[in-house]
C-alpha cells in the first residue's frame, strides 16, 4: 500500500523537549518543511498511555495534528537496557523525574544495573519511533534502533538524555562525546528518519 506523502508547508513537531525538537528540526531542514514545535503553539502534552513506542508516538502525533489542524511529527524514544529487561524503555523520560534531570535518570539506571550483580550484561539499545499524522487521522510510523552498551561513568556533554551513557557498537565513544552531525548520521532517530523520508517526502 502506498504511503501518504507530506506535501510541504508547516509541520508541527509534537514535543516539548527542546533537545529533541532541535535534533528533529536539523534533520528536517534540508527537506523544506516549515517546522514549528507543539510548545511554540501552546499545545498541551497528551498523557502517554501507550504500552509501546509506536502507540505513544502515534497518540502524540495525532493529538498535535488535530489540535493544530496541521500535519504533525512525533517521536517516542527510549533507552533499553538488557540487564533491566528493556527498562527504562518507554518510561525513559519518567526516570528523569518531574524536573527531567537525566543525570538522575542515568544514576538510577546505573544503580539498578549494579543490583543485578557484576555478571549482569551491559548490552543496551536506543529505540526511536517516528509517527507522522494528519488531522484526518491518517498516520505513518517508522522504527529505528541502535545497539550498543551502557557505560559508567557517563562520558561527554553533547546530545541530551541518556546519550553520555550509551556507547554504540563499533565505536569507543558515547553519543555524548560525538559531534552532533556525526550522531545525527548514525542515531536511532536518524535511522527512523531515513525510513520516514524515503516513504513520505518527495526529494529532488
């Protein structure tokens, strides 16, 4: 079945996370979309009641699209640690608490892993699902993943969220130590975004 195309013009980024909005806006810049965030429009943040990344991305995208009467792109992403059964996963932001302090969140992850013992695996994965919704309820969604390991202590002051704690496969640096453009080229969000662009954006 053919994917629906984004026809250009204004596109709402359905997020109130400045780091996430900035990263998505940078990825969209070459495609000619006129990006505006849900925060700039004063849209409320819907309660994330889904039990999967796909469900949460889709409900956020649809809520923003219908509230703004514009196409909207939402991201639901998380840090999934093997030793913790995939946690914090879809609850990654909640582990940062009401103040969204990801230093606290990383400390919680480290403490939870330490409780599993020295032999616990350090494997981890970043997951991102991007959902593009239209006001009429149509939704397209795409998943990207990057495998790696959880490291301690965190390294680097670039990126956001759990980036300083995640070292991707085939690299000795964390996402927090990479230049933004390098991370954009290989991140879970970039992988989901590449699928989105191939399916829903006209180029050239």
